[in-house]
């Protein structure tokens, strides 16, 4: 982290109207800045907001995500960005993420330092990196432990206010678009029930008694997929202003998609 990172953070949070943030935001990089002093000011701002500074792992993940986002559009030096991502995954022991970037890193090394056996050009390398980055971005799973939900049966379906799937212990509460499908295609979706409220009877018949086999959450979409026996429930948040869904076991596990698709 550089002094400019802390100052930029403060300047972007001036709307919080906090005196400590204002002090940090007012620091000028044109003057000789002591990094330790800046870090102390940042700590004071976090304490004033009653916030805890992110861990090193959280910072590293955010850094990698920022680099990854740059590769979603064609950029110069995509190879350097990809190599920096790979370097960070190794440095912070993010093994699964390292594996995702391994082949791209090897390809870049062969192009730059090896025999370039495939005869790639710089433009081709950049296109391959961009294609790979886009695929990973959309399909990256959120690292959440859904163990407490697996094996639970659906006991009821309630549609009076929201679409609520009652479990033996917990519930899936849905306030956003959804669909139910099997391997052959879509069986029912939210749009179908907007024109035919009697379709809720079919939803109940499809789901009640089914068992949760798997839960997948893709963080960048964001998309929640819950597998009930041979059926799949896709829940996709579609609002910047309203909450989307809640998943709970009525005990220690509580996960919800806030406005804008932020997972908390």
C-alpha cells in the first residue's frame, strides 16, 4: 500500500462527514509524506467509523479482483497483468486461484522465454488472456460453506408476500427473478407466474419433499443455484436498489444478497 492509496480512499469517503477522514483526505502528495503517519491517520479514521481494517488476505483478494477486472476489456500489457495476478496467488497461497491462472501463466512464459511452440503473436496472447479472464470472472464461485443446508428437505412453499421455500431448518427467501429447471430446460420461472398465479400450485408440487443436494454461488454475476434432487433453482439478483434473496438455516448460517448484488 502506498500513501496515495490511503488518501484516495479517504477522498472517496468524504460523504461520511467524518473529521478523521477529512484530515486524511486533506493530505497532499506534493509535500513530503510519512507513510507511517498516513497509516496512523487511516487507523484513526477506521476507529472513528468503528470499522475494522481489512486483513492482509482480504486486501490481496481485492487487489487480485481489481487486476482481474482490467482484463475484461482488451488492454495493452495484458500479459503483465495476468502474471501479476499469478504472482499474487502464489505469494498469498491462494491455491485454487493459482490453478485457474496456471495455464495462462505457462503460455505467457513460453511466449516470452520459451520456444513459442504455438507461434503466438502478442495480439493473440492478449486475446487469449481476455477470453480466459472473462470466463473466470463470470464463473468464479463464492467461497461459502453451505454444509448446514445440504440434506435438508423442503417442507413447504409460501408465496403470500415473497417466494419462500421452507426447509426442515431454515428457508430460502426470494425477492428477485428466479427459475426452476432440470437437465432438459426451464420448467417454470417468475415471469410465468406473473401471468398465472395458479402456477404456484405447480411450484409447490415440484419442490415440496425434495432434498438439497448442492448450493453454488457465483460472486460476480451474482447467481445462486440450489439443486433440489434433479431440479435446479436459479436465483439472480436484478436490482441496484432492492435486496434479492436470503438463505438461512435458522441457526448460525445467514446469507443474503443486498441491493446491488452485494453478498453479506
